[in-house]
C-alpha cells in the first residue's frame, strides 16, 4: 500500500475527527476548543527555544510544564481584562449598539435634502427595520453574563488540556498503536490548520487595528473630530478582524455608523479611508492566508456562509479552520 492510500485506521480516524468537529459546534464547545488549541500551539512554538538550552529530558519536561502554566495564566489574565473592559461604561458593547441604533434613527437629520427627498419608501422601511433590530439585540448582549460562568469553565479546562497535550512531544509517535498514530496525524493537521489560519489572521488584524487606531485616535482628533467609543471600536476592530473577510465588514460598518454621529462628511471620510486601507489589506490577506493554506478569499467566504447557515455565529468562526483542515487532508492525499 502506498503512503497516499488510506488505511482502515485513517478512515476510522477521519470519521472520529469529523464527528468531534460536529459535536463541538452542536454543543457550543467552540470557545473551549479554540482556547485549548491556542495554548497548545503557543507552547508548541515557544518550547523548542527553551528545551534546546536544557540538558536532559526531565529538565526539558519541567521547563515546558512551567511554560504551559505561564501561557495559561497570561491568557486568563488577558481574557479577564477584555471582559472587564467590555463591561465597563466606557467600553460597553450594549451601549455601543444602542448608540448605533440611535444614530441610524437620526441619520435623516444629517442627510442633505436632495438625498433625503430621493430616498425610496423601501429604504426608509429598511432603515426602520435595522433600527428596531439593533435596539432589540442591544439587550441580547446580556447573555454574556448568564453564560460567562459555563464558558469560562470550558475555556479554563480546555487550556489545561491543551497545555498537557503540548507535552506529548516527549512521546515518540512511533510508539503509538496504528489507530493512535492515525489520530495523532489528524490532530497534528488540525492543529497546523488552526495555527496557519489564526496566527496569520492575528498579523493581518494587528496591521488593520494599527491603521484604524491611527485614524480614530490621531487623525480624526487632529481634525477636530472626537468620536464616541473610540477605544471600543479599536478593540472590536482587532477582535472581529480575526475572522477572515467578514471581520473587516463588521468593524467597518460600526465605524461608519458611529462616524455619522458627527456628520455625513466624517462618515464618508471614514468609508473612503477604510476602503483604501482594506484594498491594501486584500493583497496582504491573499499573500498571508493564501500562502499558508493555498486558499482564495472567495473559498473562505463560501465556507463561512455555509457554516453560518448551519451553525450560526459559531459556524462563521469555525469555518476558516475547518476548511483549512479539510483542504490539508485532501492535499495530503494528492486530491487537490
């Protein structure tokens, strides 16, 4: 049998990993999965630099264990700080959504009369529907408080599991039984897909956030424009920017709507700035993401649309990682 042919152990491993991927989405365990993978990959990336300087397997094992504890602690602290910020008065997401609803409702007041007189009835109906939707969903953000405890436990346990799995480097794959070896191969590919998508998207989101922060916190104030929720919009830009393609659309919509609270000119200026920046980022995205998983933006977008239809917001978040994993499996068998 050639290396490219699937054994019965490979097939069983594919079925099991596929069932686990669906189980994670069905029972809302995606935050835990992502947290565990993040810890695992961070420890996996950093540990070689520490281990190579230490003699003996025992010393390396202890060092990697301590590193895992540090990584879990830092990520927990970061999550706590972000949660506190978004619950504060200055960074409240509920307040931001309510403010956006009010801005949309009052937008006719800042539109030139020649535009206002030409707005069709359907546009007004759509505007009212969006306003009502925003107002209704501003209270939905409170679910975070109700579910925070359960998700926090899942995330913490998953990070501990991820740190423990990072120590598997001390067990040679050759010592695994056939099925365990096949599962280890699937998990390795899944972890690689997560690293390729998430770490590459972090770089893209960081660049996007840098330019957006310069615009919101420096350029606009120098022009005498001080928008509300500037810090919140910068934080949102980074967080939603971790979603390929659709993340930019979300952050752009928030920034343009909030810019309308000052004037139509500022809203148009924000739109032009964001379009110019994202034209540059489109090529950057294609270079980084496409180079990592050999996928075009339209492929990821289709995957995200299909996954959203099936699993909602969790499907949008999981789609790039799942798609990258499936494509890596197909590529490993020379099928794509």
